C-alpha cells in the first residue's frame, strides 16, 4: 500500500478554534477528499510547527511515496519560529520525497524554500472563491490539469501571492488577482505541483470560514461590512449549485494517479 504524508500548516491553536466552531481542519477536509478517489493509501499526518516527534518523522521521510502540504492562516514573511520550523521541514521533504502536491500555503512554503518569494497580494484577496483561472498552454500539457476546463472557478482563500518563482519553474495557470495560480518545478529530488487554491475544500466550508472569521475579515477590511459579506456568500452559494465535485477536485485526482 502506498504511503502518503499530509502536512498540516495551521498552528494547533487555529485548529482548536476550528474544532470549537464545528469546522473541519484543512487536514480533515483533505482526507475526506482523498477518500472520494481511493481508500488504498496509508496516510500519516504531521504538524511541523508543534509536533514533538518531528525529528523521528524527518528521519523516515524516504518511506513516503508522496506528500500533500495544505493550507494555513499564516503569512510566510512574518518569519516566526513556527514558520521557520515549517520551512526547515519542507527543505527536508524536498530532499527525500519524490512527489509533492503543495496547496495554497503549501505552495508558498515550497516556493520560498526553493528560492522564490511570497508577498502580500497587491490586487486583493480570494475570499472563499477564485474566479476565471485560466490554464495556459504549458498547463494544458501538464498532467495536473488533465480533464480540467481551461477556464474555471474554484474554492480559494488567500491574502498572499508568489511574486518570484524558483529557478526553472513553469507557470501553469493565472487569474486577475494572482498571476501564479498553478506552477510546476523541481527542488531537490522532488517534482512539485503547486496551486494557490483549494480543490480539496468545499464551497460550503468556505462559507463557514467566512462566517467564522467575520470579525477578523472586517478588521482587515477584507469586507466593508455585513451587507458585502451577505452578497458575497450568496454569490458563492450560487456557484456551489452549479459546481461539480469531480471537476472541482480534478487536480487532486490527477496527483493521486501520478503518485500511485
């Protein structure tokens, strides 16, 4: 049976707040999505920011056939000790694991370790949804987008963006907010697929996150007020009605097929 390692990017305090609010963690959502495609994987989970046994896991990285690194509410340029631990662990992963699927925060960590750069997004945030992601000609040839529509909407929640790619990277997709929505690059022994959005998370969860983080989002002026939140949530609900689950998760399915 193939072995997959999932890296939880959120701090344990954030995940506890999810639990208190009745919201699944990103790792729980990812496991649910993987189970839609296969139950033939042995899955381990690690949180580099807080796990006490991280050195033991680091010494066993070569046993994994693939790694999925998920989202987080952290900002990589804050350079806290918890973030530095994640960067150190990603470096070890790039030295030991062949196939890496880096989602949102995961892509930002992978890019930073490989010599790229992440900054606060200059054109605003994706607030539960990303519109009109366009797959370019390189993307159309890449297996991450096999059977994917060339232009699509998808769940997304991010305030930061990749502004400089690692050397040798291939840009695969973009939209009007983030030029880098999908990339491919090599680092160490790793083949890395990176995306700035969340095919593994449902629109319903994104709506729950907006309500859950409402005070934080209003403080950041991500929304101007409750009326804008209500309008935006309604728009996501309408998108959810026409969204197809398999189409939404195509990138995850394609990566699982490659890793198997």
